[in-house]
């Protein structure tokens, strides 16, 4: 019986020490951290303006949300057309 109690105490202590300190403290209801991706959340128009292009090149937006939703793949055919697969 003593070995079972020792095993249970050891198991509980192990689980408690594995939890992060924030789990043991009171819940913090503050907002989640800001997105770390520099240009995340931009509108399609603004994203095209923020692109870095070589001299002489220009980015033109021809389709964006809500016309394209959840693009998962694209292909440019031999005629220069862009085909987008949505998921």
C-alpha cells in the first residue's frame, strides 16, 4: 500500500512539474500576441502595393478575396494563363 501511495504522489508531482508556470497561475484574459508575420492580414490591394519587385516590374491584382477563397495550388499554362485550385 505504501508503494502505491508513493507512486501516486510521484506521479502527481511529475505532472505538476511538467505543466508550464502559466497553467498553474490564474488565467490571463489579455489579447493573444500580435501576428509575427510582417504583412499578414493585408487586403489584396494593399498586399500588391507592399510587394518588393525588381526595377521595371509591376504587380497587378486581378483576383483577390472574395473571388478566390483558400487557394491551395496554382499553375501557369503555355499560354500564360494562371489556373488556381481552391480547397
